């Protein structure tokens, strides 16, 4: 950053900010188009994309189903944020903040909308009394869940944006957010040195939430930044990240609403368990060919 920027007295939106997501960023809320959302037959209707925040919820659903909670069946629909799907009127009705994931719980007499990934995890965990950990440790678990919600913007919107997505590489913001990201990884590494999982001996929604961001970082899946951040140095985070990555429900969950990467890892929509065997993009492409 060689030029000094002097902010005007009043900020105005007179140009796109630049970078990968410039075309969908704007300073106002609300829908830009009338577009209804599809509905399936299951008790939960999920509208999402397999970003770290989206992965939290699909992993949670797959973990619930794997644990025998048959009432957690869900339909998952792809929301392409690069094309502005999140600004459709139906989506905005579910999440006025126009961010994925968004959930409609239609399992009861009254439909309930839930938005923000942490809120969705907590809603599902309380509904099925699952992945909450022991009651005497609930405050610790919830503290780590909220730690993730407060910390990840520094990793994603901070480090990820300036390191991978900004139109130019600027030393100051990259250094600032790299330092904070490494500090956060050290926080986790110290916690996991003393605990099998984030909040103790039991796997909880805190692990699901944190793994989607920091586990992905540790496994080299975010921003092509593994070497830059020396993620292999965090040995306890590595142990934890690999253990969770090996869970069958996690392997399924990360495929749902994924629209990039290897075709056999993309399940654009999920409506039944057998979709993982029959509806991934490699199978659909083969059928079309």
C-alpha cells in the first residue's frame, strides 16, 4: 500500500470495491428479484452453498442422521452466491441478511426460519438434544461456538480476502490478518493440547463450527495458504482436524451444495441418503454423456 487514502467526510458508493466478489457486494439490503424458493418433502429445508459456513449445517444434518435421529431428514438446495441467488425475494424472506446458510424448520405446526450458521447449529442441537456435550460443560461449549462466530471473520473476510481475493496484494492488511489468524490457530492448538475435542472429551457443535473454518485451513483447503501460514506447525489442531475429517458423516456433509472441485465431491442438491451414491456430478455428467 504505497498511496495514502484520505476518507471523504461522507462515504458514497460510486464504484464496485474490486476483488472476486465485487459484483455481489452492495451497501443496501433487501431483494433484487422476485424468486420463490423450492420446497421438498422433508422436515427441514436448507438453502446453502458449501462454503465453511454452509458446511457446518450439512455436516450437522449428516451427523444427526448417522446418530439415528430420523426426524432430521432434510432437503438441501444450492444457492449460488456468485450469481446473486441470495438476493431473491424467497431467500430474503428466510434470511433478511442475504447470507447462506438459511433454514426453514417445517417439522412443527408453525414454520420457523433460522439464519446464521451458529444459530442453526444450536437450534438443531437443542431440538434433537444432540452434540451439546454434558450439561455441566454447556457454558464452555457455547463459549467456543461463539468464539468461532466472532473469530472467523478475521480469517475469512480479513486474511482470506486480502491474501486471495483482493484485486491487489497489500502488505499491511495481509500481515495484520495473517498475524491474527496464526494467533487464533495458537489458541486452538493450546486448547486441543489438553482436550480431545474443542470443549472436552465429547464431539459437539463447537467442533463442527470450528472445524469448517480452522480444520479446513489446517488441512490446506483454504486460500492456498497452508505453507504461508505454516499450518503443519499446529500439531494438536492437525490431529483434531484429521480425526474429524475421517468421520463418515463429515465426508458426506462437505459434498452437499458443493459446486466446484472434483465432480465426485459435488452433490448440488441433497434429498435422500442415496443421492450420495447416485446424484453427485460425476454420475450426472456420465448420464448426460
